[in-house]
C-alpha cells in the first residue's frame, strides 16, 4: 500500500504537457508509423518472391556460375595453347595443369636451340645439367620427384634469365635390378631359368620387357612438369653409350688403371654375382638376432660368438678360438697368435688337427692379432675373410674356398659337403658339441653385411674379377675440391668426401650377369694352348673389337694373328661404370660431336647425398682421367626422403609412393592391389600392406603436381625429409587449400 501511495503521488506531481508539446509528439509518432509500414511492405515483397515448397518453377539466378565438376576436363587440343577464358570457380588441379606440357614441347621451349643461333655464344651465358638417370625398373618414387622438382626449378630459373639452357634426361639399364625382375617374371610365366633360355634369348626377353615397361618413367617425368630436352634423352644401353663404355674400358685397361686379380669379393649367393663395397649395407645388431635370408624358410641367427677348441697335434693340449661364423672353420688353414704373446710363443710353428677333416693346421705368428681380445688366438680362414686373406698372403697359407656360387658347401668339406651355408652352421655346432669341443656361445655385438640389392647376407669369396685402380683418381678429385675448382654444396659434405677419398679401395667392376655392358676383354690362347692362368691380368687383352684385341695379343706375345684365338669374358660391367660416363657420353663422346663441343663440361650436378660415392665421385674420376676436365663445376646435394622412422623408401616396407598417386590421388585398396602385382614375396606383401594401412588409412587425396612440387621444394630446407608420406600429403592438402583461398580472393 505504501508503494501504491508513492506511485500515485508521483503521477499527481507530473507536470501537464502543453498543446505545442502534444502536437510535436503526434508528428513524431506519425513518422515512426510510416517507417514501420514501409519496412513491412518490403518484407512482404521479399517473402512473396520466394517460391513455396510446392512451387515447380526452379529458382533463377541472376548470373549462372560454372562449378569445378562441370569443367574438370580441359578440351584444349594436344599441342595447342590453353584457352584460359573459362575457369572453374574452385581450384581444380586436373584442369589447371592440363594441356600445358604438350604445348611447351611443341613450341620447343625446353631445347637450347629455342630462338637462338646454335653457333653463336649467348652473352648471358649457358646452363647445362644431366639428370641422375633413374633405373628402368618400375616407377619413380617421391625421392625422384624431389630431385626433379629441384632440378626443374633451377633449370627454369636459368632459362628465365635468358641463358642457353640444356637439361638432359636419361634412364639407367640397372643391371642387377632389371635382370632380377625379368628372371622372376620368366620363372612365374614360363617356369624357366635364364640358363634354360640361354644368354641371347634371355637378353632379348629383357629388351622386350624394357620396351614395354621402360616408358613409364618418362611419362612420370612429364606429369611432374620436368622441362628436359626429350630429343636428347639417353638410355645407358643405347649404341652410342655402349661405344663410350667400350672406349673407356680399353683406354683405362691400357693405362693400367683397370686390371684383373683374384681376391676376395662381396658375393651375393642370391644374385650369384659380386657386388661393390658400396652395395653392402652393414646392419648393426647388439646380440642374438634372427634374419630372414633369401633361400631359407627358417630365420638365421646372428649376433652370437662361438668359442671352440682345436686339439694340438699329438694330443698335448688345446687352443681355444672364437668366431661369429662357425661354419667357416671348415676352411681354416691356420691359427694365428701375436709374436709377443708369452702364452703361445712356445706353440708357434706347431700344428693342430682339424676335428672333421684330414688337415694339419699350423700355428703362425702375426701382429694382426690383438693380445687382449678373447683368448688371444684367432682362427684364420683366408678364403672367406678379408683380414684373414691378408694374414694368409703374409704367411703363405693355403687359400681354400668352401662355398660355391650358390652358398653350398663344396666337396672339400667332408660330411658337411652339399649343405647350404647356414644349415652347415647349425650342423657344425652340433658336431663340435658331440666331440666336446664347444666351449661357449654368447651374445656379441656385430655388423651383418647385407646386399642392398637382394637383401642376402654377403659372403666373402675368392674370385678373379676386374678392378679400377682408384687411389690416383681419388687424389685428383680430392684436390679439385680443396682448390675450389669443384664446389660441393652444402659444405658439410666436404668432410665426407675427403674421408672417403683418403680411405678408398679399388673398385670391383665385374658382375656375373647377362644384362649389361659385356666386358671387352679377351683371354688369349696361342695355337690351341692357353698362355697362362685366367686369373692373371697378363694373359688378357682388351679391344674395341675382337679384331683389334687380336692385333694387340699378337703384338704382346710376338706371334702371328692367325695363331691366336680369343675368348671374351662372360661378365658384364657394374652399372655404375656406364653411369660414371654419363655427363659426356650423352653428348657422343668419344666422338667429337657438336653437342660435346657446345655443352660439355656441364654447369651443375644436382642429386641426393646418398649417391655421392656411387655416382658423383666416379663421374669426377672418369671425367678427369678421360676428358682431362671436371664434368661440372658445382655439386648440390639435397636431403633424403625418409619415413617417420628414418628409413629409406622400400617396396617391402610399403613406404614407397608413386608421385602420380599423390598427383591424382589413390585409395588404400588400390595401393594394396599394386603390391599384389609386384615381385615381392608374399611375406613382404603382408608387411608392406601393414605399412600402408598405418601410413595411409584413407588412401592419398588428389593434390596435383604444383602442390607436390611446392611441398617437396619447401622440405629441402631440412637436413633429412624425415616425414612420412602420409604427413607429406597432409602438408600438400594444406597447400591445396591455401591455393584455393588465394584463387578465391583474386579479382574477377
């Protein structure tokens, strides 16, 4: 009641409005009513314009807009310049990137002759580079895409500066890899081996495979936009390349820089071929570790050291030795001790009895032995260990080979003859235990030598092979970098370069294959009689043709040509031999061609740092020796593409991705089906599928060429591209989205 009384009192106290004030308020209210009526009319008009749910009339837009889906496919005729008057609203890689490459090629933009007088020097200079030739086997992966993205950017930049530019493409015949692929295909399709087919017929099969499959790499390079001069593309088995290989071998052999020698080589029992030191991966193990080895159903144990006793001749005692390869004791020809080791000095010159073979083994003194390691006594197997080989040479020991080319124990191994090498490992252990000669088996950190080509465990075996003498060429190559004549970028790789050059070993260039450049060397027979041992270089000659080789033999042995018959070596040259000639063989060397005169030496070599010795160093070696100049002035080494675990890309791991699958996109199911069509072992296929499921659970989205290239080039700022391809594609997706936003913001 008090509140009501107060309110009444307030109303009573309010002043009374004048007539003028009331008139003013009335006008204001009239204006407000008029405004509200107008707004309501506009609202009703808009509502009337919207069709109802039952309306059959489609909504009409003021300006029809085309969607990305409507113009995904570009209709530009091949080789014609693209019509840009119609563009999709949203960014579409297929549409944006189509048609351009065919027009660039037709116009000749990638050729150094483009709008230039071929014979007149360009005042703005020139830029010449050769591609690192990818292997003809299979497809390019993201590592190749990285290489070509960088090289194309560099090439186009120099072209934009007005220079005469030549980027030479090519493909490598990949001796081991290609032969393995075709052999597997032959076995799968015809149930035959290459030996059943014969050398000539098998080589024909390889050429057929190359002609059918080899063009895929060039198609991929075109999809990546690589601005190479296709008219100058070279395959390392082309005739002009074969001529260069033969010329290089003959010249180097006659100079004494190529020679034949019987020594230990890295032997792959799976490939039945020697491989170079650089093709051996040393896999570290810290103790007992099981490895899958080609040709064995069960895994093989490594990372253990076995101690066993040899009985002194006459039964006067024993001497204990240790080994990580107990099966090689069947090839032992000595036990070595240090000459100053007081424990064994009285035994030097005495003999021990082999427990399984009718063989007396001497105890020799050699300073190679470490007194403080193990028992201080070392078993010596000169035919199957590099250090033991050198001890054997110093002490004039027998060099016994106990494995054949397939890793089967030979006839000189007693009851173990005919066994596979790792089956013999188990059998020897059991036999030693039965004779109570086994003393200890324990974990042992070690490096297991694995063939990078076949994943087989490498076996050192004595073989006569051809070698390149590297010390002198390495010294020249090292000096070129020290003088600044050859620049290596980034600088951090110089240290590795110098270390390798200072510790270089001669390069084994023989390969026991049929696919490749057959070695142009011939063993000499005079009047039906061999002139000497096939292992000795003195009884071999080389020649560009057999006729030339016969003339050389007649001159060397002072006999008439008609008394000589020659047998060509069955082996082929290491693939890297022909690759080492690539910077000048592509221009026709040894012929004095116009291209060789104009474009050699090159300007830059760009490649991954992992082949600095496989390829870069050897190109420098051969160029300085055969052309008396460096093949290029700068070397730019980019980072490696690896997965999240730091592993190189491998088909068996399922972490290899075709760049076309990033450009166009691919489903997980399609990735799996591509594994099924490969030459992988079923066990490796399952392993690879697991890797794909982890890395690409939803497949790979369509990203386009530009986004892929931008991403890869951006990652070169890192030391290693230690990203999974899945993360890489995520980054690409982000790049695509950014490009969409950029395009949407462009003025019409």
